[in-house]
C-alpha cells in the first residue's frame, strides 16, 4: 500500500508525515520523528519498554498501528520535561535511585504517569497492578515503587501550591 | 563512619540519570549515521548441519541490497567471542578459539550462516528470505549426556568426546577421600542449575563504520571494550590502533556482554559496503545467540565433624558449553573456586568437564558460577545442619573464614564482616521466632531459610588486572575523569566520581566522566568480576592523588606554606592548622594553565593500577516464604540481604544492586526456565512472554543491610559489590521452602508441580 | 520475529455493514483489527501475513456497558478489558467478570484489547471465557445478511476454532440479570509469574434458595484444562437443587477431573482444576450465606 499523509499530535505538537499503514506507532516515533526515547525490546507486548500514553492511557507502541492513533493525543517521555524543568516523576526516579541501565525507564515513567493521573494517591498494591506490564532486570523494582510514591506526594504538594 | 567523608557514603545524583529519565540517552539502536545500512543475519534452523551450498544471487540482485556475505567471503581466522589467548590467564590460556565470523558448520539453532546489508529493514528481511542454504543435517547432541556418550557425533573435530575443557581445582589440598572416611557426617548430593538468561531489556545492537583510511569504528555494548578491540583487530588482521570501539549507553548486561557477537559480522559488512552498518538483534536472537549462565550438573560431597566443623569438600562438575566454548571455559573453572573455597576446610578437591553440545552458547552471567554453585553448597550445609542437630546459622558461623585465613582465591583475608552480616540478618528476619514453625495457616505454611556467599573484587590472581585512569583539572575547578570501566548500567560512573571528588576535595558533580571511547580512554580491562569499584576505583584514587599533589604544590607557593600542611575540601585548598588561609581550587587550576605561578601546567594525574589482591565481599541472605501445600505455589514474603562490601561508596547504588539481585535470584530459583526442544534443538522460551522474569508483582518485602568494614586495600576501603548479592538468593529460598514444608528441591526452577510431587512422595514414604 | 511488518492494505470502515462488506470481498486474505494485540503478535511471528487489515475500532457505537433489570447486561464488543474491569455496574453486579478482565495481559494490553477480540481468539486459555460461560452470556453475531444470537458455550468448537460462519462480527455480549441471592468468583493459577498466562482458570456462579442450605443453581466454567473452555455440567448436576454439604465437594471435583483434558503439565493441571473449583465453591457459598444472613437479620 502506498504511503499516506497522516497528522499526529505528539507531545503537544502536530506533525504531518507520510507513513505506511503497516508502521507501528513505535516506528513512527523513533524513525520518522526522531523521538528515540521510547524503546523497542520484546516487540510482543510483554515488557512495556515501548509504553507511551494515548489520550492518557498507557499502551504498547510496538503493538499499535500508527494510523489508528492519528489525531489522538500522544505523550512520550520527551514530552514530560518542560523546558529545563523535569516532571516530578522524572525527578523522583532520579532522586530515589530508581534508574540503573535506564532502558526500562522511559516506559516505566510513562506507566507511572498514567497511574498517577488516574489515582493520585495509589497504594503499593495499586502501584504493583499498574506497573505489572513494565519489566526491569536491574533494579528489582523497589526504588521504582519508592519513586512513584514520592512523586505522588510531590504532585499533591504541587497541586496544593497551585490550587 | 560516613561522617568522616564529604562525598563517600552519600547518595548522589548519578551523572547519567537525567539523560536516562528524559529519554535523551542514546543506546546503540538510537544512533543514526548518514548513509547507514541495516544488517541482518541468516541463522541455521538446525542444531547440527554441514553447509553444502549457499545460493545468494537472488538476494544480491534485490534492489536496495548492498552486500551479501557468506563464510567464503571472509578470511578463516578462528577466534572466541570471549577473547582468545588472554594474556591475563596466569595459569595458561583456557580459551578455545573455535569460532569464525560466519560458521563453517552449523553448531546450534541460531548459528550465523550468512549476512546481508540493505538500505532498510524491509529489504534486509526480504534479502534473507531469498538466500537459499543447502544443509546436510547431522545427528545432534542436545545435552551433555548425549554428547559424552562413546561414539557421539563431534560438535568440533578437535574435541574428542566433545570435551571442550577439563580442569582440576587449583587450590586442592589435603586428602578428601581419607577425610570423608573419617567424617562423622557425610552429605552427598547431586544438583542441577539452569541456563539462566541475562534477559537484559536492551536487544543486542551494534554499528560499524569503515572509512577510507582503513580504520574501523564500532559502537558496541561490550563491557570489556579494550579487550574487544584487541580481539577484533586479530579477527580482521588489523593493527589494534586502527580499531576504535565506542560504548553508547548500554541497557543491561549481567555478564552476557562481556563477549562480542554481531560486531565482527557488522564490521565485515561495513568493510564490504564502505558504509556504516547497524545490526539490531530481535529479542529472540538475544535469547538464542547471547551467552547465558552456564548450566551445571554437579556432585557435591561435604564431610563434617559432629560439632559441625567442615572437614572435607569435593565437587565433580559437568558444565555445558553449547556449540562453542566461549566464556563457559572460564566459568566452570571458577565454579570450583567459589564452591570449594567458601568455608574453612583442610581437605578440598574438585574437577570440571566443559562439554560441547549443539545448543546455544553458555558463558558468564552475574556471579560467574557463584550462584550456580551456592545453590548446592548452601543446601548441603542446610541438610548437614539438620542431621547434626545444629542451627543453620550456627553451622555457618562455625565455618566461615576469618581475617588472616586464605580466601576462596587463596589470598589472605584482610577484612571480613560476614559474621556480623549473618547475625544482623538473622535478627532482622526473626530467625529464632520463625524457624521450625511449620506454621499451619490452613494449607499455607511459612518458613525461613538462609545462605551465605563470598565473591571477589576483580579477577586477580587468576587474571591479569589493569585499569588506567586519567584526571585533568579544568579552569573552573571541576575535573574531567577519563576512565573506561564498561558501564552496562551499574552506576559505576557515580561511584568513581565520588572517589575522585573525595580525594580532590570537590563535590561529586564537579567530576565530569569522560568515557566510552577507546581512542580517548586508556587501558581498562572493563567490567567483570566486580572489579570496577576496587580496581578502576583505586586507579582513579591514585590518579586523583597525583593531581592533588600538583595542586598542593602550586597552592603552597601562593599560600606560602609547605604542601604537607595543606588539605582540600569543599572546592578549596586550605591550611590544616589555620583553615582561614585558603584559596579556591578553581583559582589554582586556572592560574596553573596560564602559567601565573610558574610554568604552564594543566594539573592532572594518571595512574595505571594493578592490584595485588582481590578482597572478597561477603553477604548473608535470609528468605521468608509461604508455601501453599495444596497448589504448591511459593510466595517469597520477605528477603533480607546483609552485605559486607567494605566501605560503601554510595548506599543507594549498593542497595539497588542487591534489590535487583533479589529479583534475579527469585527468577533463578522459581520462575526462569530456558527450554530447548529436545527434538529440534530450538529455544522454546525465546522472549519475555515465554521466559518469565519477575515483575513488580512478584517482589517480596525487602531489606538491605549494609555492614561496613573498610578493607585496607580498597579505595576508601571499598570492595567489589555488583555480583555478590545474587549468589545466595536462590539457595536461601530453597532452604526456606524446606523449613516451611519439609521438601527439598535440588533442580531448578522450583515449580509448584515439583513441590506437590515432593510432598506426595514424602507422605507416601 | 520480524521487527517491521510486511505492508498491507488498510481499511477503516465506519459501520458494521461496511466492515462485513470488506471482509467478504477479501475473504481469507483479510483480518479484523480490533485491539490488535493478538493480531500484530501473530503477524510479527510470521504466523499470518494478511494483505488486507480491517480496523473496526473506528466503528462508533460498539463500546458501551448498559444494564437494566429487564434486559440484563449488554456489553459492546469493542469495550476494552480496562473499561470492563473499572466499570461500577460490572463490579457491583458481575464482579467475577471484572476480576477476569483485570487479569487479562498487562495494563497496556487491557487498555486496548477488546472483549469481543478476546472471545474471537477462541483459545483454550482466555481468562474472560469461564466467567462468560457461568454468566450464560449470549453473543450477537452479525453477518452479511443476518444477525444471530449464539450462547457462548456453543461458540468454541476447537482450539482457536469458533462457531463464526463465514464473515461474521461479534457486536454485543448479552448477560442475563442475576437473582438476588447469587454470587460468583474467578480463580486462577498462572504458569510461572504473577502477571502471566493462566495455567488453570475456574469461574463459579451459585444461586442459593431462600430455603436454608439449598444450592438452587451452580455453574462452573473452566479454561486452560481442555482444548476449549467449557462448562463442567456433570459436576454441576451433583450440586444443583441439592443441599450444600462439604462431602459433595469431593464428588464435584472428581467430576471436574473426569471432564478435564489438559494438554501439558497434565497432573498438575488436574489437581489445580479440582482445588480451584473447591476453593471457589466454598468461597462463593460462604459469601452468599453471609450476605443472606445480614439481610434476614436486618443488620
């Protein structure tokens, strides 16, 4: 099938690019838009490193056909930082030693964002359930959990200050 | 103790954390070069086959294909992915150069037969499908029993009986047979451990470029970059100076990336096409082609006196190499060292056979044989404790090595806090209260179990050790530290920057790490054997000390006191007796560059450091489990690791390593099973959906206790730490299961099926 | 596995009729793409290579959860597992289905995978099926010329073989309302880790009589212990309309064992089918009676 011009809304910016329907969202992000923060590992939806948010929901971009999310709001790891200011979740991951090799980190942070947007005060059990689709081989997840709880607190405090 | 230091013992922001958290860290797959081609490898579908003919014309003619290579296009230079003829092995080379860039014969399902380079991935895929290989299938040996049978087909012509290596324990002493006869208790068991996969998240990806000057640049995740460069130079008959190896960010290794894999093929494609070539493995290729933990079957005998004193220990091991020897040659040998040297024992002997099989390659995974062998040693200790009527904690305390005795590597122990680790861990888990409960909560029984382990800080004395560090001061008082440990994500750069910062008297963020390029960095063996903190750390310390001496020399002229009266701290040089008399490090560094106090000098330091020791970090492991006796399911409720790794440079880093090790150990003991189809030889468990590593939902409550006992030879007293915290996890869980339900499973992984079967057998008997 | 998919023609129909027309035109060369997680994995693993892909999530009006006492529960086939798991209606009244949907895959997969897609997979281990079986779900199938309702226990013919005839799409799942004194649960054991494929899955639904201790109706659904998910009808008969007694449980689980035909890890699966059934029945029975007692006493 010939390539088609399709509009994507990624990290708040609209891109109009030529894609084949057989391209996954992950390919479009990495190869067409140069957003290499989202990674490829298992390719079959078991590891979560390719996690991005589509309309606020965590999805495996390696199992999403790009054409099916045209016009939807897509958020990747690159979209979290505002200028030079890290998102509280990113800051919490850094401060709590939740990053070792870093390969699972973008996907982890995106899943954490989806969780905290929906449940600002998650219990440890809720964190486990929300993060069970993101594998990490380095950290044992302990500091990742700690970081998510800390980020929840920071976001709450930020809300209080703003509100 | 941490109060003495400004930076050591603190948690710092890791130098690369922001890049990783924002997605800007570039791993090999993220790198694009102009004109870059995509390379792919055609792999054997058979475990053992001759290659009769390769029909490649159709593939070569496909538009967009720039190269198709087979073994006939390449010089037949044998090498080993784990680096042949290592001058590092003092005992003589164990390595077997038995590989070629493309296989001369298929020796496992996945062996590399041909390769293509094309302008995009679609075309590369299609080109592979157009290459027709005519194989002559040969009978295959898919496990060591088959391989060792008389008359079995030879995987390699040179290896009679498919033996890749046979080694005896180099620290053998006493007379084990006599001691076993005289022992009050003899415990005699066979254990089996599995082909655990590194299962790092980042698939193997390599880029190679060959320019008009005849120089090769290769972007590789290899953890031993200078050694890889050397091996690649050998394979291509090039001077080493013409090869430049760059490490991008690496997404985990756990030992699999000690070796090289697609680098030679990638370089060959780059040479032939004159363009940069990238080869990215699929995760399935990772599972089939990267070295895994070396599976072992061993017969372990331990003899004890009535009072629990260990008097004799013997190991007879068979380990599987797979289709090529690779790093399994070293691992089997080292298993003897961990297993036979862990406790005080006057009578010790052992031997290992490394066996070729037509299966994917085995090599080193975190622990380098230690987790494999502690699986058996620590369960046998547990069984001995029960038979002797001695508490398992007491049995360990009785036999652990003390200061002054010889370590598992035959070196005098200068520091150890293992006793403290054991006692603290036992107290924290509630050993006395929870032991022997056989707590009946309906069908659920709880138990606690323990294990201990000791590792090393570098490969001395078995391997030659060398790390060189270079540090230069910038005119703002910051410093660039040029080092090259491999960094697959261990946070070693943070630790090295803390060592340099403490010595120099600046903040951790003032140390900029310059690394990853063999053209810039001086020789470093790389990262293995938990060497980086200890060996590279000491090189960094000595290099920084040299720079500091230059700094003090210059400062002494300005402050008009002798250098011996000066100290550095908080970015200042100051007089010890009168701290008001001070000057900023920045000012001294800048003025030296511009010759304001004498000859122009860029203050710097360099040190090539060779250790004369390899102090053993030690640890005690405590697990609490709950076993459902109706379903056989095991839940690890709590896990405590008490670690003695000398001075802790960064507590968060050591904890993080230990927590990750608990996850890997739970996988090793309970959930990870690498299954090779016994008919086809293909890997059935070849991705994360079929090979299950623990997720966040499988983790217990954890506690990491850092017991600091500074080592006299480590940088600020630090010992190695990366591997140790894995070695005792699996046996502690096995021992806890025994405490809970009275069954002992010696084969891995411990599955609910096996527990139920064992419970039924016990009821019957 | 291939990392990049072979090219195909892509369609985004706006109505069910349009989708069916396209699928009819291209026959076996076309595949339905809903959540897509199963389809894309099969394509990447080289099991299938469709030339035409029909994206049906673009069809409006198939993503809903409706409930009324008269009509019962109606779920649109394109409703995701995540939506079902979080739905108050389903958690309050059909909790076992919410539990089952929450078990499927991972959060990322649950966010896109549809209940209709899960049913159409037709595999022996889909988590949602045991619950749908015991809830007496009916599937609305729409074809080129007609619509029909198929009871779910007639939908699975063999492993990955469904009763879909020619070109048909599931558009709705209908579940009758449950009587007051009823309850159910879904229990499972996974293959290895917590977030993993189900090794044995058992759903139980019990309706109890206002008369003390009579089990008016009992339904037991299992997955992963036979070529298709199934209702253990022989086992059910042992307790239906009978007084609940613990001794009966032994007979019931024996009947389960007789009906199970697991393919691998046979011994273990049989044992687990029995144990999970026993535990599920005990749990549901206790729960219903506890609730019943509360109502009776007015506490």
